[in-house]
């Protein structure tokens, strides 16, 4: 008997994952729970959309692990429910390993708050302070959130921020308050408006990422419903 391929090792257990079909339609947000040779089991944390999740459906799994890196797996569904997906993994899509998580458009009004130093960043990541509840830093702005994913977002504003500025995004998405610390990684100016790309800090943290996953899944569901 040939030895099975180890596409991921045990360090990936509990990694946050995105399960998508071939059309890049989000089927579920999940966490990797078990690796049994080529069969991987995922605990659903957001979703699941079972409308197109049939037996043997080809899928793509975006796997995020801060220590081990971002991987994209190819596989076929063996079982799908609202709580568990079991998937036969057939390989790693090396050509897509540097792609980010699925982004959904939002066009929501939001607020960003300045993170002044490392000490404040740690307090925010530990949920020790909440700038919108009275601990407001000296600088904050009303912005238009353009799109969002598990790992980052884009927004626009008529106020100037700089690359490497650290901020907290605070926005209500589908009834869920999302608060994510981020670093601005890109700034473009078009006319009188500035357009920003951000990367989230600590986006593997269970509570924050699972709340965000549920909101993103709901937004994508709303968009699909409007297209029908």
C-alpha cells in the first residue's frame, strides 16, 4: 500500500478555513478539526450554504495559520451538514497560495480609530479597552467600508492616513458589531478621496474571526439572494 500524502500536519488543527466551490461561492467558514489521511473534517463556524454542497462537489479550502502560513487545498466533499464538512483532499493549489480570503462588498458607514502605540495595540487585541466607548484616541474618522474579508478590508475617506498607521475598524454588519485592529498597507488618492487597503491583526482569534466570518457569510448570502 502506498503511503498517503500529508498535505497538512497537525499544527494546522483549529486553523480558520474557508470552503468554496469552483465558482468561488462561499460554502462555509470552518475550523479544521481532524486529519485522517486524505479525509479532513471541518467544524462549521459560519454558514453553511448547502444548496450546492453535494457529495463529490469539487471544493477549494483556504486555510489560514499564522505560524505555518496560508494554504489553498483542493478536494471533494464526502459529507456536508450545517455543523460538519468532511472532505477528501486531493492536493495543494500552489498557484493560489498567495491569494487572500474571499472579499465581499459592503458600502457601509464605519468608524476607524487611531492606535497610538504598541501598548494600546495590545490592550485592544486583548479587548481591555474599546475606543468607541470613551477611550477614544486623539484621531478618528468616519469612513466608507468598501469591502471586507477575514484577513483585511478596503475603505475610503476624505481624510489622510498613512501606510503603516495602525487603526481599529468599528462597524455594524448584519446586526453584528465588528471591531478589528488593522495596519494600513496601501494608500491611493483619486480626486479628493483616499482609498486604503488594510491587513487585520490577530485575525485567527476565535471570537473576533468567528463573528466576522458569520457577518461575511451573511453579506455574501444577501448578495446572492439579490442576484436571483
